[in-house]
C-alpha cells in the first residue's frame, strides 16, 4: 500500500533526482504530501522515509520544526494574519480580532464547516503594505475588515478572491497544501546533472585550462 | 488591487502601486523592469537586456569575473553586509564540488524586498546565480525560497522552465561548456532558517538549527560538507548590472564604502510607505522619511518617536540619528545596523511597551531552541513584558529584563547615542553567549525602549490600577 498517487509518485521521483542526496528532498516531499491530502499523515511520513532513506521519526522530527506543515487536518483555507511590528502599528491586531470574531474561532482554530483555519503569524514580508493577511499563502495587502469579509464571501460562494489581492496574482486559490500551482520541471536533455559530494571530483570543465587542439593557433 | 481602496485604514494616502514598490526618482539598477506589468516573463526580460551581463561574463575568464565583483565592493544585502567578492575568495583551493545556496528566506520583521525581486524579476536573479556559478566553478545552485511566498515560487518556477528551454540554464549554457542546474527549493516556515548554516541544515533535510562556529563561513565547509557560497537574493540580483556595466560604473552610484543602490522597505507611520531603490551612503534617514521623493513625512504631521533602522534585530534609533547617512559604517558606529534594509517608523502615538513586546515575542517564537540563553531567555523576556503590559508588572521587572539580556549578550549592549543622558553609542554587533545572533537580537528592542522610555514601562507597573487589567493573569512559569 503506497501513499502517493501514481502522478505524485512520479513527481516525488523527479524531486529526489534534483538533489545530490535524497534526504534533501524531505521538505519538498512533505509539501507534496500536504498537497495531496491537505495535511501530513502518518502514512505519508512512512513513505517519505522510505523514499529518502530516513526513518519516519526523522521525517516527523524535521517536519515538526516548520510551521507550514500540519500534522492534523486544517481548513480548506488557512488564513494567516500578520500581527508583527509593521502590521501591529497599522491595525494588524484589530484585523486579527475581526477575523476571529467573524469566523467564530480563535487563532489556531478551524471553523466547524472545515472551511477556514485562522493563524496569528509573524511577518510575511509585506510590511510596507500593512496590515496584511494571506489565504493559503496568497497575499492581501493594506487590508481592513471589509477586505477580509469580501474575501470570505468570495470563497464561500466559490469565487476567486484574488482580484482583491496583491497586484499580479490571479487565477484561483488552491485548497490548502498546494503551494505553487505549477512546478519546476527540468527536461532530461537540458539537465546539467547533479554533482554528488561523494565524487571527490576535479574542477568543473569550464574552469579547466582548455586542452590544446590541433590547429589551435592562439591557444 | 483590482479596485484599489483610496483611503488606507490608517487614514494614509494610498497610491495603488506595484505591490509596495515605489518608482521614485533616482538610478534604477535593480528595479528597472518593475514598472512593466509583465516584468517577470522571459520575453519582457530579453527585450530589456536580460542575460546580457551573463553573456559578457561567459566571454571572460571565470577569475576575471570574480575580480570584477571584488572590485565593485558589492556588499551582502542579507544583513551582515560582508563584501561578496571577498567571501567568494574563501573557498578552499582544490576542493570540489562547490555549491551555491541562494538565501531567499526573507522573514526578518520589517523586511520586504527579496519577495519583490523574486516575484517581479525572477530572470534577473537567475542571471545573477549563473554569473556566480560561472565565476567560482559552482556545480549546482539551490534557490531556497521562503515557503510562504507562493507567487514567488510560481514566478521562479516558470522563469526557470523558460530559461532552461531557451538554453540559459542547464546543460551548456548559451552553447558554452558552462553547465549548471538551478534547483528551486521550497522552505516551510521558520525565520531561523535564514541564518546561513541553518539554511544549509534545512537543505540537507534537517531541522533548521544553526551550526556551531567556526568555520565562520560555509565557503569552507557548507552543504554536504563541501565549500558553499550563501548569498542573499538582492546581492545576487546586482550581478547582471555589474557584469554588464562594469565595477567602475557601479561605483559611480552610492558612496565609496557602500557603492550601488539598495532596496529599503520603509513601513509604519509614514505617509507613503513602500519599497524604494536608494543610493547608499549619499541618502539620510531624514531624506527617506520626510523627502518628497520618498515617504513624505510622518502621518497626520505627527512627531517621530522611534524608528528601527535595519530590521527587528537592530537597536532602535531616534530623532537624533535622523541625519546619519545610509552607510553601514556610520550606522554601526552609532549603535545599530542597516541590516536587511528594513525601517519601521513609529510616531508619537505608539505604545512603546506593546511594540517592544511584539518584537520580543517574535524572537521568542522563532528561537530554534538549540542553546539555553536564547531558548529560555527570550521566553522569559516575553513573559515579563506581557505581565507588564497586562498591568501585573513588578517593580524589579525592568532590571530583571536587563539582567536576562546581560546573560544572552554580556557587556554593553549596542544602543544609539542618547544625548539627554550624556551616553555614547555602543557599536554593533554585540557579544553573545549563544550559537547565533538571534538570541542577542531579542535584547535590542528591550535596551532601546527601556533606555529611552523607561518611564512608560514604570507607569505600567506603578499605576496599574488606572489601566485596564481585564487581561490574562501572570503567565504560567514566569520567572519570579
Ligand atoms: C537569525 C538570522 C536570520 C537571517 N535571515 C536571513 C534572511 O532571511 N535572508 C538573508 O539573506 N540573510 C539572512 N541572514 C543572514 C545570513 O546568515 C547570511 O549572512 C546571508 O544570507 C549572506 O548573504 P549576503 O552575504 O549576500 O548578505 C540571517 C541571519 C541570522 C543570524
Ligand atoms: S541563539 Fe537562539 S536561534 Fe540561535 S542557535 Fe541559539 S537557540 Fe537557536
Ligand atoms: S510585519 Fe506584517 S508583513 Fe512584515
């Protein structure tokens, strides 16, 4: 019984091939697991351990260090409200209060219908656009309670709220777990190839003095 | 925004611009493509000179390219301001392979520039990575991007896919014998991973905890134990311009000690907050906060109370420091740092105790827990500040806070000169009992705020009955 779907198993193999050591793929594969189910399950950790040559405990050990990995189900939309200094100065805490009141859950909680999880988060690198919040890591800048209510309204009625979001992001908001709506893909014939640290190698070819070839006059 | 609000919730003048970037007057070395709606596409990039710097580099010997970067005195933009060309020289001879790790973890409160650079001009960053790999013989580049930045991930993924297909990345770059893969790597949410050795631990699949120094630079022993160059996104984004126009032209901008431009994010109580490309050295804090070309003053004509000059880790500055130039050396001598290029402006309405607690809470939450002065100390600091704010402070608490700080960072803590008390500045960086500078960073807001606004803390403690005391009781486990 395997955890990853056939398509995701192929993606996992491709991800692992990008790194000189498979363990480096642990975090990307945890994201992939979360993309598949919205959170990281035990089965996912067991399979990632097998794929990367680690133990399931090591996968949990690494994964639990990082805030984005959830080890229990969360809402379809994770709402992160920044309350750090720049946002605090311009009403981030009041915005969080409104979010909690209007959804009826405290930060850390999930609404009964499984739609929204609310988090009180640290700076999300939008400080000049304070106060701000993100929904599944899509940004909403210079937000106020009305912005938030409109976003919730959009999501509850199946519309994309991104037109209200930070300039330049559009399309739909994928369910929690899907971070990027597309991935890097390196075609085999374009790949330079990973260089393993185990190959006590020599300098890469472009650093080596060019070999003198016949008829090469100016060396 | 599609329907831009014209009135900011805080009553500020809101100009709907490119997600925070303000195209003010001045040289644009890094943001020249930003005003284009499609600045992130390969087509737009190629039409506006992308990969010209790379081709110029490929036409020269790798050592030559390194020499050009050293000559340009390109200072690292990740926080420490170490010259990139010098750091590159720390790779031990004859040890291969070598790797490049790009630090795109931007999480220091107040800091907003790398996300913009990745979202709006991914090809500029990719070109910078390629130039570094070519110059130093780096075999693979890992682009470590903060997990929370979904759009940046997508823009970089698309840009990489396009650049691979067009022959700029991968096997035989631009039909030369230079080949390198750039691997986009998603982080997963942890500020401490921005510290370069923690970044490497994370990339190896571990918890992101900093490594014990020495070695001081991963250039000696880094990823998988091999020589590794770690550079910030903005640092690398400067390389295409330098290689296209040359070090001499680069030094024509900014000051001698800090050439070129920097992206500064100015947030908080200013009229026009935003990300500005600014010439270093020749501009002052006052220019930035009050200048018509920049932030246009404090909101509602209010007075300045304090400002953070270089991200949450930096000791705070006040009115007296406004005329300092944006120059690492001067700012360091005055007791703080330009750090990550993040300035947070607080006007006179700011509740200093609250602001101080919020910054300290950040460090307490983000401490990785590897060393005890930081793991324990930051949470004690948080709990004490919390009880002061809640009206349960004790008279000894202020000295207790300073004492905890002393244990994390012994000796005089860097503080801005304080004319009214006849105190001189103690320069940055501080001494530390910890493995990395995160612990000492938590002391910065406390010493800054307490030195200057001690009476506001005392008022919370002695006049607590006049304050609202409906909040939580003393936090469990708070030190006596
Ligand atoms: C706690 C901590 C957090 C850091 N966070 C970042 C970060 O988010 N981005 C960054 O580029 N550098 C960060 N740094 C600095 C890096 O350790 C390193 O100095 C930098 O990436 C080197 O790049 P540069 O020389 O190009 O500036 C951080 C340092 C510390 C101690
Ligand atoms: S100072 Fe703090 S963040 Fe840095 S290693 Fe020690 S516990 Fe971790
Ligand atoms: S403080 Fe809220 S985004 Fe930086």
